[in-house]
C-alpha cells in the first residue's frame, strides 16, 4: 500500500558539541520530535564540513574531530512542522535550518 502527500523536510546543521540543558542538542531535538509525534527524525554525523565561520571540522584533523558537523533531518506534514520550528528557534543557539516543500510516498505492508 502506498500513501502520498505533500510534506516538509527540515534540515538542521549544528555541531556535535552543541548542548541543550546539559545534553547533546541533536539528541534533545530528536526527543522533542518524538514527544510531538513527528513522523521521522534522523541524525547524521558528518565527516567533514564548515559553516559561516569558515572553520573546517573534519575526522582527519585529530584536534577538531570532537567537534564535527551534525545534520538532522525531520519529515512530516506542514501542520506538525510549523509549530515545531518555533521550538527549534529557542533551542538552536548557532546553526542553520532549511525547510523544503516535498512530496512523500510512504510504502506500507498490505493489510490482507
């Protein structure tokens, strides 16, 4: 069975060392999404990158390997994403958030 609808993809770029109330920011964001019933959230630890400051963060540089880029992807319908964005604004001290309009196709087992 296939379900199709328009949705939003939120992509958040932060550092692995960013904190929210004493815990990793990326973990706090995923937990917030779960509590709010968001369809899906995924954390991807990047191997190399830089942001607005231009400082390179890489697994190749031992002194910087503790502070790596993190990408968090969140997917759901607009009615659930829009209220979430306000909360994310309070949590993210420094980072980048992009919001894309997407079309999703969710495949499920046929309940026969």
